């Protein structure tokens, strides 16, 4: 019989906390069972397997990020919106490194379509409307922004910018200035 109080939601939250502590790659049903001091089998009434747990953590992270981004974007446009959106990703990665990694988990198409990942894309496209980009340039720009945000954050989290001046924050600000300038002057095909 499952321990009283364990639910899929509670296990997902605990898995997300574990991911932030030890890294997303280390999160398994076994590790979670140890955290609750229960047998692994008792968690299978709530979770299918470790992949199910990892997917649930990814969906939680996507939802948390989308909620933060929506709050940050409220009433903003142009460079102000771009900067606010980018800073949400960077701040979230710093606060929740395991969850941030989880948010990039490859999901099956059906799960992805029902996830908050769709909201991320919609918000990015809303920012780009302030730059008067139309298709297919808007899709190219969405991919560019995602690449810069996630690439910079990943390199920064790995310590890639800690060995030289200027400060990483200064480079981040300059990168956002450059993105804004690029989006305002998007090259013609």
C-alpha cells in the first residue's frame, strides 16, 4: 500500500527539488524513494517509471517558466519585453538548475503540444510582433532567440565565462542589446 500523503504531484515537486540539488540526470524513481524512505514499488502506484517522473518534472518546469515569463512580459514591448523574457530564463536557470535542464527534455509530440512549451513559443512570437517580423522570418527569429538564451545560460552555468573579464552580466546585457539591434534591422532574404 502506498504511503499516506504521496501523490503524483507531491512526487513531481520532490523530484524537481531533487533535480535542483543533484542534477536532473540523477533523478530516478529509486532516488526519490530514498528521499521519502519508502520502497521503490510504493511509488509505482503514482508513477509509471523514471521517464514518467522526468517528463512530469519537465512539464512542471515549463509551467513555472511560462508563468514567470507571462508576469515579466505584462505591459512590456520591444527591447523591454525582450530583456524581461531573457532574464526570466537566466534567473530561473540560476535558481533551479535541475528544473531548467528538465525544461529542455525532449517530449513526445502529443505531450509537447499539451505542455506550457506552447505558451513559451506564443510569448516569444508576441515579443517579435513588436519588431514587425512576419513569417518565415519570425520562426527564424524564435530559433535565434532560443539558441542565444539557452546557449548563453548553459555556458554560464558550466563556468564558461568565469575565467575572464568583463563580467558575465556585462556580456549578457551587450548580447541583449545586439539581439534588439538585429531584430530592429532584420536582414531581407
